[in-house]
């Protein structure tokens, strides 16, 4: 019987997601039994392309959150500049999960048609364009539309990152998930910490402070270009097996899996907490009397906690048969952080930022479980699209509701109570999602 790595690698070549003549996930890219494949080029060339793929994954991950956290650091200035109410600002913080839900579900189909490398490349280009345009639209509607363009690019890349890792690195899912999760956390925290100082350095214009994040997004386009060309070159040589559904991409009824639903709800609740934190936590500290630059730094501390933990948690999760204990530990940290924000938001600010940073590492855990709860590349693609799209759809009301409660109650008591209450079901469904089973087995019953 062939190993799981062999089955996944073979399927990745057949469905066009890997370079012709390479074996995804080995790191060397060699064809079985040969030093060089007929179409794969030399070993050195394929090794170089593997390293380029890793660079592309890291640069992509670095750009998956600055569009959001840079806005959170300047939300008050953007509100004043565009004349937004608290409710409209809450709507603005709900746009990311809405776009992730709407556009993320398209990612597997686009990847089958054009190849995941081409889709991620286009996603990075969309992020670049959206970040360049949105500060200069001059009105709320234009700002939302340009934000949606950038978030569309983030959405498809969000979904395809676990797919790319599973297909090209099936024997290193934990390590590679940890690597791009760490890069994602680094980009998130860098945008939170640096946006206010860069805005001051650029003359105090919030437009410049937001637009500057288009530069790293543009750099992330470049590593994917060779993979776009490789996909186009191999398209004419693809066989009918590519669309035969050998891995069952269209036959797997993901909605029949209880684990898929548990993972989707877990993803939605952790996303709710994360986007409330990214959108509102700096404002919570500012309302408590913390200076704006310090509030941005506190948000950065929360985000930067994900840098080391996003590498450690996926590796730990892949070594455990069940991930429930990790879910519980993260949930306890979240509850402690919310309690601290309620009772002593300013005096204990650094402690609450650290605790909420640990709690927000439910995101890399969820991504790791996506890779663990499906056996095949096609299964991961469907599970990733379902869990992320459904989860982000569930998370849409949270940031908006926080904005409404904040405006009408005049304080943060009710919003924080809501955030703490949502942590309880997050832990419960996370325990269910962490059970040792796969969606293919459940959907086949």
C-alpha cells in the first residue's frame, strides 16, 4: 500500500497543483527513481523553486493582516476623517470576516482552474491595489470598497495556505503551518506597532500611514510569478485524471461531518474574538486614558505573542492525538484577559495584552487542525474553504455588535461581557474539533 505522503504527492501532480515532474512535500522535488524528471529540470533548479515557494509562503503570511491591524491603530483618525459614527466603524470592523466568508469559498474552485500559485499571486496583487486606493477615496463607501478589494486577496490566500502546505509539504504540516502562522503574527504585530509612528514620521497623515502597507504586499507578488508560469506551461499537458475527482474533491460531502461543523464554529468564534481585538482593543485602552502610541504598542504586544506561539502550538498540536487541552488553556487566558480589561484596563494593560495575545493563538491551532482533520489534499481544500468561509460568516455580527453596544452603553462593560461569554462555546466546540478523526471517514458514514 502506498504511504499517505505518496498518495497526496501523486494526486497533487495529477490535479496540476504541483510542478510537473516534482514530488510535493519532499523538499527535494525529485521524481521517484530518477535524478531529473523529463519536465522537472535539474535537482538544483527544483530545490531553488522549493526555497522560493517557502519565501512566497512567508511573504504572503506577512501580508494577511496589516490591512486590518493598521486600520485598528488609526481607527479614531479614520472615523474623524471620514465622519463615521460608532456603528459605522463597527461595520468597518465587520468587513474583514464578511469578505473572508464570501470570497474564501471561491478559493478551491479558482485553485483547481488556475492553480493555487496563480490565485495567491493574484491575491497579493489585489491586496496591493486595495491598500493603495483606500486611503484616498475620500468617503466611507469608497474606503469600504477598496478595503473589500484588499480583503478579497486576503480571503483566497487564507484558504489556500493550508492547501499549499498539505500538498507540497505533507510530511511537515506542523512545521510549515507554524512557519507561516509565525510570519502572519509578525506581520500583524508589526502593522499594529509601526502604523502610528510611521504616520507621525510621514507628516501625521493617516492616509499615508495606511497606504505604506501596500509596499510589502507588492513584494509578496514576486515569488509566486514562477509558479503562475509553471502552471500555465503545464496546463496543456494535463491529463483527464486532473479533473477526474480521484481524490473526491466534488464527492466529499463536507457538511455531513460533525468535525467539520465543530471546526467551522470554532474558527468563527476565534475569528470573532480576534477581529474584535484587532478592531477595538486599542480604542479600549485609549478610552481608559492610555496614550495613542502606547495603545498601538499594546495591540502590537497582543499580536506579537503569536510570533513564537504560532510556531510552537502547531508543532505541539501535531504531536497530540487530541487538541482539546490546548483549546482549554487558550480559553482560560482569554477569559482572564477580558476580566482584566473590565476591572483595571489601564493599570494592568500589559498583562491583559499578553493574555489576550496567548488566547488569539487559537487561530494557528485552528489552521493546524484543518490540516490534521483531512487525509487528502482535496479534503484539506474543502475543509479549509468550509471551515473558514462558514467560520468567518459566523463572526460577522461580533465586531458590529461591539460597536453598537459601545455607542449605546457609553462604555466597555457590555462589549467585554459579550466577548467573555463567547469564549465558553469556543472552548466547547474546540474540544470537539480536536478529536482524533477525519472528515473523509465521517462523511462516508
